[in-house]
C-alpha cells in the first residue's frame, strides 16, 4: 500500500479566481498529486485547497503552492474576516494511510525549512509539529495577525519563528506549518427537547473538562427536529476511537433516561476509523483496512 | 466514482507457469485492468486469476484471457483433482462498486456471446446469469466434466449451451460464464465446547433450512481453542446484511445461555458492507462509502 499524506493549505485569497487557479495549478503540476477540493470564501477572502500525495511529492506540491502564493498575494492589500498572517497562511500535513503523524512532523519540518530558505519567509511550526508548547495552538502563533506579528518580532523573543528570517516577508508575511491527525466531525442526536441534557453530556465527555482525550464537544438544541445534539470534533480517533465516544454518550444518556435518536458523520472519515467501528460491532479482534476489497484495487 | 467490476476466471492449468503467465499477460495487456491476484494450484492443476476493470475493459480482459487459454491449453491432456469442462473453465463477473449484479449479467452475456462467436466455444450461463433454473448451480452445468459433457450434448437437450456450437471445442471444451455478488466468509465463535449448539444455530440461520436468505452456515468444533464456530458464506450482503446475521446469532446464542467469543472475516470484504456495519453501530441513517476519505483519493 502506498503512503497517503493529505495537505490542506489555506491561502489568503478568496475573491480573485484567477489567482487561486494559478496556485492550484502550481500544486497540481507535481506528478502524482491529486486535488480533492478547492473552496473559495469571498467573505473570509481565503481559499482552502485539499490535496493528497505520497511522502515526497506532497512536499513538492506544498512548496510550489507556497511559492505561487508568495508571488501572487500581497498581504498589505488583503482584507477579510478570517485572521491571517501569511499569503500561504497555514499548511497542515495529515496522515491518511501508511504514515504516522510523526512522519508528518518530519514532512512539516522539511517543507518549512525549504520555504524559509528559498522564499525567505519565516515559518512557525504548530500543532503536533510545535517546538514550543504554546504553539500547539494555532491561535497563539497567529495572534496579532500579519500587522501585529510584524511588530511583535521586533522585540518579543517568544514570537520568533522556528525557521527563516526573524522579520516577516514584506508581502507574503509568515506561514504556520504543522502536522495533525484527520478530524472527524461526529454528532449524536438525543430524543429530548432539553438542551441542558446535551450540554451536560458534552461537558462530561470533552477533554477540556476532564473527559475523553482528543474530544471536543458542545450541546445544542435542534429546534426544528425537537431534539438536542451533542456535536463533536474528534481530533485523534486513534487515541479515543469513535466507538468509545458513542458508548460514553449512550451511558450518559441512559443515566438521564434519554434515548439516542441517531448519529451523523459530517464530511469525510478515514477508512481505518470505519473499519474499527465495523470490528467493534462484530467483536472482531483482528480486522484491518487491508481486508477491504476496494483498498486492493485503489491502494 | 468509476464503476468497478471484478472478474475471477478459473483456468485448467496449474503446473506450467509459463502458460499461466502468458494468459495473465494477455488479460493485463488491456489498459485499465488491474490484476489483484494469481493463484496456481498444481494438485488441482488449475489457476484462479482475480482482476478488476470497468464495464468495458473488464469484457476485453476476460475475452483475451479466454482466447489465450483456448490457444495454450488442451483439455484432452489435462489431469487434476478439480472438476473442469473447459480450458477457461468458469468466468464469473462480480459487482464491486457503481454497478449491480444485473449489469454483470449483461456483461456475462456480451462476453459469452463473443467467446462463442469468435472462438467457437460453447458457453453456459450460470448463477445470476442462468437462463435455466438448474444452471444457477454450477455443479449442474459442469456435471460429467469435459469428457462427459462432450457425450451428453450429442443426445440430451437439457445440456445444450446458451451460446455457440452444440459440440464442445475439441481442445478448449466449454466455458461457464456467470454473474454473482461478492462472497463474504464470516465466522462467529461461541464460548462453548458443545458443537451441537453451533450446529443448531447454523441450521436455524441458514437459507437452506428456512433461515436468512443468502446465508450458508455450518457448525464446527474449534478443538484447540475449546470453542465452537458458526462458519458462514454470505452470498449477497445486500439482501441479508452482516449485521443482521450477527444479531441473529447473538439472539440464538443468548437463548442457549452461550456468549459470543469473537467473529472473523476471512479474506476480503466490500467497502459498502464495512460502512453498513459502522452505520449500524452508531445508529447513522445516512452514511455511505462516498464519505470514506480514501475513496475520494482512490476512486
């Protein structure tokens, strides 16, 4: 099975289609790269490109995207609602199959060092690639945005980049390069109209209040459907599998005499996470995604 | 998503590697065909090739394999333990994604008609492609093998082929062309040493004794492990999903005060069947294989 690494660069341009097209074209020009999605957001004036490759070509694709953005986007002229500090603003690498998040940390370091050296753009390592603990949180890296960070690096040592020149690039700013696991957006709807129950359960299970690690959760009312929802982001399904999250919610709901209506997976989910759920259902101890027929065909 | 059809031709040659290589090469010579597996069995003197393609190229690959086999294998000289009636003996088409078993029946008809016309080999349609009810069972088609069928068609109208000349090809014999769903080999192990319990449950759930449709089941003792096993072949997981089979066994076991130890999936399983299990675990009403990240990359 070939390694698959996903890369989701965010560019500070969401209005000029010809600019976004040229950036995407530069990424796509690397053999073996597959563009999965391009989303332009005119309000945020920001575009999110999703592409995949192997360990090597994903680095080349990311670098070419960074270079094209630095040539085409001037942050001094950029306005939009979303916080940003660079023409290429964030560059996360995500392990999909045959690679680990540690491999993606290495990739982030290689690409970050190359962007710093060849494009003279300062690089901040974030999330799993962070070298300073506070930089695991992207918000801390981007605080003050382009204009604020440009000032901060003049005096504040804690804001110095991990690679490249200390001073921001005059037009392309700085870039946050990182590694993280794929996110899974997972909701469980409860047969209740009492939003307090969803909020209580969310608080009980989320990592930030001492619940399950790598789980973010909030409680909402779904008024049109007369239900309430525990809405979650699972930031590392290998640490806390979806099945464990679901079973914890079933337990908490039962204690409150509430039934589960149904669950939802929003967007995409990695094959390994799906296989894990299937194995749990059937009580299979050894079952891997290599047994999935399509994987033999496509992988 | 492109359509994926699997084809698993069985050839009556399992000893001369150079012959099998030439057959495989002829299939592989069609652009877009992917060879997943080649298994040579010298005792059976038979080879099983597994390949995939789309609706069109899978037909061309199958035909080229049939032609190569008819040029390279002489059944008059063939000896082996496995029953056989042709150089290319059986040719099943199996829907994997984006196609139905009905599509595969059409494909079987097109390829069968072409083999009959261009190679002058009689073709028998079997399983889902069968035109006579008794031919859904391959054993009935192949009864008497090459030597017996050669005699039978001289007088017995019920043994006439569906396509092509009535008389067998002098060296290549006849071929059974069919369509079927992918098989899933699924076992459930029970915490009991009483093989009667496994046999009872197998009888209760298998189609042949009035149980679940498209389920074949037998009970075995797993002596080394001190357990018993319900061993199954699911011949159409879209008619009876794996989850339903598993839940039926859990119910039957509970009635007999026996616990489930674990399950096993032997070999490959289609992605849609895995997604169905995941959705059942989480009570998701809308979840499809199109939400699997890798499918976006590979499909």
